[in-house]
C-alpha cells in the first residue's frame, strides 16, 4: 500500500509507480508522449519480466530455465532497442528529451531480468510449489 498527499492506501505496484511518475513529472509533456511511455512500460514488463518468470516456473530444470530465459531476454532487449531507436535515433531517452517513467521501467525490467539470469534461477524455482 502506498499513501501520499494525493492518494491513500493505493495498492498494486504498477499503479503506484505510475502515480509517483505522474506526481514527479515523468509521464511526458503531452498525451502522445504519455501513450508512448505507457507502451514502453508495457513492453518492458510484458515482453521481459513476465516471460522470464513464466520460463522460471514452467521449465523442468535449471539448465533449460537459463537457456530459455536468456532467449526471452535477448528478444525483449532487441524489441526495446527497436523502440529506443525510434526516438532521436536511440541516442537519448525512450520518449521525449528527458528521463521518463519509460526509462525507469526499462531499467527496472532489464536489471531484474539480468539478475535472474546471473543468480537466483535455482532459488526461485522452489517457489513454484
């Protein structure tokens, strides 16, 4: 649960993240940027973290988990790079000319995916049961 001067007891991490981004001016400068930020955030989470977790909880052994998760991350990173290149030829931020919620979401997703690949696959598989 999250509370601040605008909202009390807000559940759900993505709702909290979007609210905090909004309060801090990280949701873009116009409706078009806001829509593109939402698209990047969904791409980061749905194309990377969710798919990596699915592999972790469905693959039979650690070796398979690691190989399949690495492939998912490779595809997700290629997708994100393609999105990044659409803004200023990939030389800055995902949307607009300054850091946004999109950049933070991608950092979080990539950081978590790489962390799962480098450590923890064995430990997380036990949470399935």
